[in-house]
């Protein structure tokens, strides 16, 4: 995918060419604005038109299908794709980004939408309670094929985390912005147990773990499941101490500080992305362990709609003393800055 490419409808594949009635569809995940599905074609099922098919090419191979939710106040998919290509990709090597491809849902997108909604109805009981009842945008014309970073074989381990703010906010003194926000949330809801507050990973540990055994232990405890193969732990440890991706994300965040207000959408986008890690080794458990690290969830933020919320939250954190640890009653956190103050 070219860094300078622009979205042209003439070159966008139409997934309805691949006979949707024969698809095997599995619901994978969802957020407030999007739904993600796994789509599999029957064996030897090329496109019905041949327009985007070479032999038995499977457009879904290695990809997941993402579609917009009804009622979500987000930008149209073509605009999101254009933003990703023009604004996000210049900041990172392409192999550090989960790849996107814009696709059409067909001349009559309701056929694809209906199929996806039928899957949602069957999976309703297993969905998050606050997401139940939501469906695909009825008149959605576009979807996205998103690179599938999940495990490819039983030896793979897939990890997902939110790096958040890798540099302290300019307002930070005793707490970083993320930990100050967590203290504020717990202050509003006293029912949260202390274990919840101390179980939140301070994002500053992601960078500090290069030199701090305590920060390294915190990150590993947070992102590595206890059930994961112990052989992967030293490889993940080495990656955390030597990778170039997280420092690059930190640099991009620092260069686009939200307090400057120059490009608030990009500033907040960079602080709400996800880190996907796929750790794999050859079949049989022998051979070199490989770690693939990529950033995802880099959609353009709607600063017009979010600006008031962001400003109000920042004001509450400052005026309520949450950056200084002076709120009443005081909420204990495991912020790297706060730990430093206690020593």
C-alpha cells in the first residue's frame, strides 16, 4: 500500500462479488463504533465476476471484516482510510501498523448487512451487555478488511494492550494523565475496590521497563496471561527492553501534545491506539520465536464532538488535584511517578 495513495472508488474491491450467501461468518469483536467479523469462503470459490479474483484468490484470507455500527457518530470509512494513509502511515514503518483495505459492501449492501446482523442476533447473549441490540449501519456502503493479528496456529500467542499516554501530560506532577484519570474515575465511583486501582498498569512503565526491573515486571504481569507458555516470557521480555516501536509511538505523542491544540484529532488518536503482539514459533515448538508488533485502532478522532469532553476532563483532573494526588479522599494508584514519590 503506497504511503501517498488516495482513496479512489474505481479501485475499491466489492466483496459482494464473492457470493455472500456462501460465506461462513463468525462474530469476532466490537467496540462502540465498529463490529468485526471473520469471513470464510467455501473452497475454490473465486469471485462471481472475476473483477477482483485471480484464480481462487480469497480476499478475506488473512483479514477480518470491519463494518460501522448503527448510531455511531464517526467519520465515513473512506475518510477514515484516507486519514490513515495520509496522516498515520508517515509516522511509522508500515510493518508496525495493522493494515487496512477499504471495500464496498455491494450495489445492494443490505444483503451483506442482513447476513452480518443475523450473526449478531445469534451471538446476542455473548455480547457485552451495553452493546447488545446494536446492529450494523443499515445503509453502510463500505467496510474495511483489517489485517488479522490473531493466532495462526496453536503455538501462537496473541496479546493486546493499550499503551495510552507514554509521556506524562504537562499537567502531571505526582501522577501521569492515565493514572490521574483512573483516580478520578474511582473517586466518582467509590464502590471500586482498592485492588482495581492498583491493578491498572501505568503506561509510563512501557518505556521505563527498558531499565527498571519493577516496571518490566508490571508490564509482563499486565499483558502476559498466567496460562501462556513460559518459553515465551524471555522473548517478550527481550522485546519490551529493546523494541523501537513504543519509543517511536512515544516520540509521535510528544510531538503532537494535545495541550498545543494544533492537531487535537491526531494527538488523541495516538493516545488511544492499541498494541497487538503475536508471538509465534514453528510447529513442534522448535526453531526461532518470532514477535510481530503492530499498532491498531488509529481511526481519526472527531475533535469537534469530543473537544468539550476532553477539556472538561482535563479541567477536573487539574482542579480536583488528581494530577497532584491531593484529591479528597485520596485515591492510591500504582503510577510510576507516584511510586517515585514514595521512595
